[in-house]
C-alpha cells in the first residue's frame, strides 16, 4: 500500500513543516509547542517504519525512488532514494529525534518552541542528506542542517557556547566548500549531471581522483570527525545543550561516515586504494591516541566526546581497511565484514553515545555540573539511573551482548585478515574504552556519597525512565540480534565492494 | 533625412520621465502632512514604468534611435528588477525619513531620476547613452547623499562620492575617447565590428583604452583596488540612501559592464578577463578580510558588497553565456538580499537614534524574532549557505568558472567565502546569542505595508533558493 506514496518526501518535509508550525505556536503556551513537536516527531518516526518493513533486501538498487527535474538550467534533480546504507541511518535519525523531544520536555524552559522547531527542522534536513541521490541536493541538506545546529548550540549552550558554535560552523563549512568544487568539476566532466550514481561510473584519471578524494576527505573527515581535524567536537559537545549533543553524536557524525560510503569509495576507488594508508593511520591514531586523551578528561561530556572520536575511528578503519583485505582475500566476504562492521558501529554508536549524553544531561539538570570531581556515589541516591548509566557505559566499552561489541568485533575480525598489527592496535580500544568509561563510572556512580549536592539528588522520573529505557532496549536488541540490521545492508555492501574492486583508470 | 525613430522601446523611460515631472510639480503644492501622497505617486510611477516594460517587452530584441538604444531580454529583466527594488527602497525608507525630518518630496524625485538614469544605462547601446545614463544616476545620488543638510558626515560623504565619482567618470570618458579615436564610432554594435577588424593591427592602443574603461567600471562597481569610496559612502549616507545605493545601482552597473565589455568589446575578452581575475581575487580577499574588523553594520555591508562584486566579476570573466547569466543572477539576487539587510537595519532607527552598529542588533531575537529571522536569512544568503538563494548564486558562478578550467579561481573564491562566513555569522550571533542592551532595541511595529513587503522580501530569499529556476530562466534567456 505504500508503494505509491512519496514516503521519503513525507519523512523529509513532515518534520520541517511541523517545525515551522511549532515555531508559530510560540512560547506563550510552551506545552502546546511541546505537544505539537512530540506529535510531529512520532508521526515522522512512524512514517519511517515502512521504509524498513517494505524494504527489499535482495537488491542493491535504490528503492522508494522519487525523481523530478528541479533546476533544469543545471540539470539538478529532486532525486531521492534509499539503499541498505542509508535506510538504517534514516531510522536512527527519526528515532533519536523522538528521544530528543522527550528529553527536552521540562528541561528547556527558555524559548522552548524555537528549540524544538530547530530539532525538527534539523531532522528533516538530516533525513534529506541520507536520502538525496543528487549531489547538489545532498549538499544543500548537508549545509542547511548547520544553521539550526549553530543556533541550538549558540542559544541554549553553556558558558563558552559562542566560541564553540562558531568553531563548529566554520570547521564544517570550510570542509564542505572544497567538496562543492569537486562536485562541480565532476558535473562538467560528466556532461552535465549531478546525480551521484553518474559520478560512480565517471571515468577519472588517478590525479583527478586523488584531488577529488582529498576534497571529499576534508569535508567528511571534519564531519566524522577524524584526527587531526576533530578539535571542534569536544568544544561543541561540551557547550551544546543535551539535545544538541545527542543529535551531534548520534547522527551528524554519521553523515561523515555515510559520505565516505556514498562518495569517496565508489567515486574515487583508485585514489581510496592508493591513499588508504592515510585514512588507516588517521583512524588508528583516533582509536589509540584519542583513547588516551579521553582517559584524562575531567569533564564528563568531553570524555564522551573523545570517546566518540575514538569509536568513529573504528568506523573509518572498517571502511578503508577493505583494500588491504581485498589484496589478500579475493572473496568479498572479508571486505563485506569490514564495511558492515563499520555500519553497525555507526548505528550502535548512535544509540550509545546518545544515551551517554542523555545520562550526563540527566545529572547536569540536577547538579548543573559536568565535572567528574563534583560527583561520587550517585548510585546511592539514584539507583535506577545508576543502573542505566552503568549499562550504557558497558556498551560504550564494548561489552559482548550490547551493540557496542558487535561492530567493533566485526571490524577487528576483518582487520586481522589485512594485518595483525592493525588489528592489534584497533583492539587496544577495547582496553582503553573500558578504562576511560569505567573509570568515569567508578568515580561518578560508585563509592560513598561525595557531597551534600549528591545527597540531595532525586532519582529519574517517568519521562527520563522512558527515553533511557527505549535506548537501552535498542542497544540490547542490536547487541543480541544484529541480523535485522546486517541483512538489509548485505546486497548494497556486496555491490559496493564489487564496484570499488574495479579500477576506474 | 530625418527618420522618425521608433519610440516604443523607450516607452518605460518616457512614462517615467513624464511621471517624475508630475511628481515634482505636484509635490510643490502639498503640505508636509500630505507628503504621503508624493510617495504614493512615486510608487505609482514605478508601477506604471514596470507595466510599460512588460507591455513593450519584445520577443527577442529591438533597437531604436540609430541603434543607440536597445531593448532586449537582458534589459527587460534588469529593468523589472530595478523598478521592484526601488519600490521596496521607497517604502522601507518612509519611517526613517519621517524620524529624521527629511521626509521631503525631493527624496523621491531624485530617487526617480536616479532610477531613470539606471533604466537608460541598462538599455544604452552607445557610449554617449551609457555616459548620459551614468551621470543622471550619479548626480542624483550625490544630491541624495547630501540630502540631510544638517549631517556633517553626509555632506562629507557626498563630497567624497562626487570627487571620486567624477574622477571615475573621467577615466571612463578617457577610455571612451581613445576607442572613438581608434574606431571613429560611439555605437556599441559598430564598435564591436571595428574592434574585431582592428584587433590585430592595433593591440596596444586597444588594450590601453580598455584599461581605462575597466578602471572606470571598477570604480563604479567598487572592485578592489578602486573600492575606497564605498565604505565611507555607505557609512556616511543616511541609511535610507545607503539602502538605495547598495541595491539597485548594482544592477545598473552590471548592465553597463555587459554593454561595454560583452556587447562592445567581446573581441578583447582575453584582455579584460585577465584584468578581472586580478580585480576579482583582490576584491574577494580585501572585502572579506577587512569586513571582519568592522563594528559598523553599514561599513560591514560595504565590504561585503566589495567581496560580492568580486564574485560577480568571476561570472563575467568566465566569458561564456553561462557565466554572464550566472553573474546576472548573482547581481539581482544580491540586490534583493541587500535590500532585506538594509531594510531591517532601517526599521531599527528611531527618532534620535541611528542604528548602524552591529551591537545595535544585540538581542534582536528577543525583541523582534521575526525581523531577526529575516536578517539572519539575509546573512546566510550572503554567506552562501543553502537553502538560501545566495548558495545557488555562488554555485552557478562557480560552475561557470570551473567550466572554463579555472578551478584554482573557484577554490580561491570558496576559501574567501569561508572567511566571509565568519562575519555574517557574527551578525547572527549578536542577534541570537547576545543579551538585549538596555534601551537600544525595543519592539518595532512598522506599518502594514513595510511588514508585508519586508517579509515577502526576506522569504523570497528562501523561495528563490528552493526554486532558483524562477529567475534563472530569464537570466539564461538574456544571453541565449
């Protein structure tokens, strides 16, 4: 019954239009704005469900396609469609937005309607980014989402918010403008098409590929973020309000990873193979070095931010290790494991990091401090919350049975085929991740009650219980039974591996 | 033998001239409290001109007055844009003029004469006509800047503008005279043919003359290194006049550049393209970098204009129909964007309070969320962030530049626009993140017409950003 519906357009525009409605609902009666926002986010989430249930897992071709001429002067199309890579990310986006709206319920009192509207509009842009198959359409969504995030951090952020939000905007913008030049270059090369799939089959010399690859790398490496262009992330995370941190960590970072799969690998396969050492080095540095940096953080949000960088290092490692695997193993299985591992890691990190930031948010709302030193013995006064926090921390550390384990395990397993030492360094994250996460837990949650403020803490209410348990279920299900997620990606990933194993030169 | 020229193509100009004279006379008999009637009549003049433009719009192109006047697709589109933007300017500036005791009929009469000059510039197809239109525009603007007699700063600006403008006109005239010496014609069409014939025999003289033309044009457009007048004039003029200078004349300047260089001197395209490369890069660099240091919003917009001129030059220097169309799109949308920025700024002015510093916008989102949003849209559009129209304008210019294998130029352009982004974001930051400074910004309640027009103006930036084809088809047709 959904076959004729423009489902993708609906899930893009429902939140955007809903967001504008929320904006007009105004702050005089914030509960009205909240209810509309919740309704819109839930409707959007429900609308994304058919994308999963009606998804044909046997084909790598894009589905739910909508294709209209948009700007004929440059042959830019309103071209939407999803495959096994983008569909899970869209579901993640709509799910996370519901959580963020619930999490903001009583917490955000200042200009609540603008806050909620920003998140809804951002949701539309993010889903648009994942489903756009015209590169200019992609770019428009990719850039447009910066505006609401810029405002969210700047208006509702912490003390140093202005520095952080300007840094966030400028970093991402400078990364993406070079990508725009690359897109225009390929448009001229391809006789006037901006469609991403036309770029996939565009013959390019190695020099061209390397330059285009580097342009994409700047754009996506900033977004992921990869070491050494990660410095905006800790600032942005620390200053952003809880919802902003959640969206940043859970979805915006994934757009970088998605970009590698959608653009870098298939458009410039030879350059990717040529320069994979660069990405692997950057990823391993993120995993190991940033892991150590996370260990010494005093601020909980900063710690989680650094842990995000380390976990995203796993994603990029999984994506670019494939060329090494292909050298030693001609069957596509090993490479598929690496790519799927990276994808699973992205989704799982979306849930876990979002949950971790929400946990910090719950504590921050009560204590107005993010410093680890201000806490201690929270388990005594907030037992239910402590259970959640410990669970998510375990997942963050990659405990088997949680989703955090699945992706990391797949990537490490695949890396072994390529090189023992790469796998060894990558596996260090299991130790480091456990170290920084659990050490933080020990200092914050366990032990005796540290001070009177902690003593006065009250445990989570029903609303907080609701969104934390939703996330806990997601983490657990994905950890115990990742098949539903991995299955939808198979066909697309296999096709991608076939595609990148053929040289374009 | 005297041949009766075809007057029809000049109908809009004639309507405008007649109506302007009528406004001039009628205004004399109006008491101050009925000044609104002058405004009404002026807007009516512009609307009638607009109707006349649409009425005479030809299918392709007609010329008249011995080929010295041409009405083509380019002229039609640009004239419509100029008229619409002037209407916006007149209506936005009403409250400002009242508050500053300069609500006089002369403002509108001068504005209409300036618009007439622009219309002539757009259609001019001989050196003489171009110069006539340019001077009609410039002289009216000099007087408008000095309009507030009590303001020392405005008088100083007017003087500066007059001296520098006269010098620029002189340079332009000098270039024109050399071309006349070489070719013996003032007509653009004949010039094009004669220059083509002369290009091999007389390259030095042609390049010499061309240099003066380009310098004169750069002065008028405000390209670096001939930009010095711009920030001072923007800051010194009454905001109502800055609003005017900063919008519609850009379109006329673009038309003049196209008429002279593209219609007339396309055989020297290699030469002027190279000059434009230098001018464009310098404009984008200086404009964007110096804008960072500005605290005065009008000065900031002046430097931003300079950087945008760099982008317009980029489109023109590509030397392709595609490039000209994108430069045209850029110019028109820039004028629309600038009218939103100045339009919001002018609203903040009250009796005895001249809002012109960036800090005067502090906390605008608290007091006037709607206008803050409009200005934010304008800022993002100027920075070229989608989904605003500024992104699409930049995209089309970059596409034209990359198409002629000047990728490095495109890379330089986007890197400078990242620098530009910083100061546009600072304006947004002041409006959204800073607290209200006591008794600076209060809730503003403009009259209904301003409210509707400014909102439509601001939303058009998003509308055109989402459906750029609405305007782009006309730009492409102009150079088809």
